[in-house]
C-alpha cells in the first residue's frame, strides 16, 4: 500500500472513530441529563473519550504519511459518517433538512481546508503563546456565559459546541508549536504549553459533552467539526504566516466555502428549532427527534376503562 493510500485510509478510519465517539456522547447526554459536563460514572462516556483519542492519534499518523491538503478535508467527513451510523446503531434518523445542512457544512469545510496553503513549520514565542492562551480562555469563557443565558436548548448547545471547537482548535495550535520546539534533552522546557494543551483539551471535551444535551447529534457535532479547524486556520494565517492557495482567487473561494459551511450550520440549527424552510413537509418532523422520547401517563376520568395519553417530551431536559 502506498503512503498516500495509507493516509487516506487512516483519515477515513479517524473520521469514523470521531463519529462513533460523538454518537456515544449524544446518547450519554440524553440518558444522564443531570450530569451535563462530566458523567464519569458512565462507561459509554469513557468509551466515547477512547474513540475520540483514537481518532486524534489516527489523524496525526495520517498527517505523517500524507499531505495536509488531503488529510484535513477528509476529517470533515465526520459529520456525514455520523448521521447514517446513528440511524444504523441507535435508530436515530435524520431528516432531509439535517442531511442538507450536514452536507453543506462538510463540503464548505473541506473546500476551505483544501485551499489553506502549507507554510514552513514555525513556532510561537513565549509572549505570543501567553497572549493566545489568554485570548482563548476569554473567548471560551464568554461563549460559555452566553450559553448559560440562552433559553432555547439548541442555541445553548451551539454556543457550547462553538466554545469546544475554539478550545480544540487552539489546542492544535499549541501542539504544533510544542512539536516544532520539542527537545528530548529538555522535555520539561515545554511544560507551560503542555499544561495549556491539557486544559484546553479537557475543557473542550467537557463542553462538547454538554453541547449534546437537548440538541440532538447533528448541530453540535457540525459546530465543533467546523469551528475547530477554522479557528486553527485563522491563527495559522495570522500568526504563522500561512496563506490560501492560488492568491486572490483562492482567498475568494475560501470565503465562499466559509459561507457554505456557515449556511450548513444555520440550516442544522433551524432544523432543530423546527423553523427550517420546508420543515413541515419533512417526514421526520412530526416524529420524536433525536434526544426525545415518549412519556405515558394516566388520564383522570370517570370511565372504568383505563385511558392513556401519549405525549412527547424532551428527555434531556429543555430550557
């Protein structure tokens, strides 16, 4: 097997692992609504953590065998893989609107990443790392506080997923800097950056877990998947001297891809809120959606025969 084929295979398996981890996270969020951030007692949650770790390791190995311009766009397939896997393994089917949003987000992100050029490996200085860490913590904290003030579960989840994506994206930036500056003779010299990476990775994991509470699978997963590499790409362009391919044309195309990805996220959000155009004609909108269940309660009355009323409610706890 050639290096390029191995890189493609590893990238695809990595995307599947990420998708499986997200499905487990969403399942845990619907079954343990009282523990939105760290359901440590749930074996499925630890399985999700393991799958996400496997996905990350495979992604790094794929980068060692193949070009960044190929590996990064393939990682965007996580969203597309997650929807049929959820339907197959946990019977969580997505409607047409969710599929359109997922495909738009994936295509836009893949195009944006494919247009991002590669530059010579560089590292941030101590001052630059300090400024970036402070700005990141401030941004994540702001998104978290905004999420707490949201009454709609889907909007709260999207903000939490956005915060997770920022944390993961900047953790990747710090990882790149550590890899460039790493010296086996003095490994402790990188401990401040390693501490930041650990904090951001842990925070991103907890925020992403909370983002699945009451919001289903597609919208939070798409938000994390898009925000993560976009944030890393923005930092790479502004602080590492990276650029888009093909000059001005590449920049215009990248902006167009960004608009397509954003449109996909908006479509997924509106679909979850039940306000997407054409949602009334979707077969699945009248059925309980991902994260919903059915409650059976007795209806008081004078008849001797038992009457029951079926009513849908949000298992994960709404706003």
